[in-house]
C-alpha cells in the first residue's frame, strides 16, 4: 500500500502577510480579528495559510479594496 505525503506550507506570521498584502502587521491582525482575512490563533499570535492569503490577494487584485471593505 502506497503512502501519500501531503506537503503543506508552514503558517505565515502577521509580518509575512503584511509584506504580501502591502499592509502593516497591525492592519493584518485587525482583518483577522474581524474575520475578513482567514486566520487561526497559534498561542497568542495570528497565523495564516499562504493559499488563503494569495487567494484573497488575487480576488481583490491589491490590498486597497480590502481596506475599503473593512472601513
């Protein structure tokens, strides 16, 4: 019986997501807290799946429309 291996990217920090979305880490955390950016807590820190962040970035093109929605 063959075993399949699943490769998953390690979760991203708020700082890493901030670079991808051209936002500040505090803005990223606020979007996660509001549920507008898919995230989970690892201890007291927000963590993000790269696929979720890139999907959101592609959906909006840039981070600016995302900020307009959260206002």
